[in-house]
């Protein structure tokens, strides 16, 4: 069992995760992540993806 699997068991299944934080530094497709020696798109492009993801997540969290 991995550390993620072990600690994931402690999550609250019947409560919202108030105060939870996501620290996101990079975005890659699974194919690029899993390919030996590949990094996919240049870092500058991936950082734009991160910024767009954060913007959309903030907008979604404010939606009714």
C-alpha cells in the first residue's frame, strides 16, 4: 500500500473539505508524464495551463 492510499483513508467522506489546499505547479498529460524522457509541451505552455486551471477553479468555487 502506498502512502497516498494509506493517508487517503483518513479523508472525511461525509463532510466538505473546508480549508483543503491544492498546490499545483505543473500540468502534463498522462501520456507525456508516463513517457520516458518526455516532458510534452514546453514549461512556459504548461505554466499557462496552470494559470488557466486556477482561474477556472476560482470561478467555479464562486458559482452558486
